[in-house]
C-alpha cells in the first residue's frame, strides 16, 4: 500500500496566513500533511492546527472545494508504513502548534533574497510543531527503508522545512522515480509543480 504524504494550497477564501506563506516561500503550498491509513475505514490526516490532531482526509482535503492538493505514495511495505505512522503518532499527537516558528520563515526568505542560505540554521523559536516539520520527520523515518530519501532532506533541519520545501522535495522525489504520485488523490489544479 505504501506511506502517503502530501500537501495543499488554499485557493478560495485564502487566509492572510495562507497568502503570507505563499509570499514568503514563493511556492503555492500552504499546508503539509501525512496520511494515516484505515482508522474505522477512513483515511486520516495527521493535521497541525492549534495542536497536532487527526482529521478526516476526505472531509478536510479531498472533498474541500477551497483547496488544491497533492498526495504521493512512498513505496513501503504495510509493516514499514505502520512503523512510520506509529513513530509520527507517538511523537506528535497532542503537541501544540509552533506559531513562533513562523517568524523564522519570514527571516529565512529575507536572507535568501540577499543570497544567504540559512536552511541549516536552527529555527530561533523551536517550540511547538508546524505541519511541514511532521513531513520532514515522515521523510526521515521513510529514509530508514529507502536511504535515497535522506539525500533530498539533509539540507534542512526539521523545524525549518516549510510547506513549500515539502512540495518541492516531494516533486523532486517523484521526478527522480523514488516515490509515486497518487493520481487518484490529486486535484486537477495541482499539476503545477
């Protein structure tokens, strides 16, 4: 079945936060998420809102007309996917959202405009967790089974990996043939890499 990981871009009724995130990263991506499989017959999204919670994937993403989404399939066995999901669940569920971390991304963008790469500098306000941080850890855990994945995330630390970085990284992994795009779980507008 594989491990599912993805992201989305808010396209209608975008919030100030969504607009700011797109401006800061320069990428159409406002949220990153991991899909946990088969809870009471439903796919569940490990979601970062005020805290790290579980949400119904179909309700919050797939059937939401206000989002453009993409989901990739990392080719793990069911047992490997279970181990990755278990680590993510145990590590992140219930943690608070890392609102303070967002300032780092603004400052990172300013540094990038002046030609400075600060991706390997620790986020100055590391408290809490943001959605893209969960995706970084998911990719790291998947790299235990597919070591090539590590080469795509090693230039970041978990708390300075943005939703835009997640989208770019997933598409690079896809374009290099390491993961697959789940075309059944992709909105038509998300083809723009």
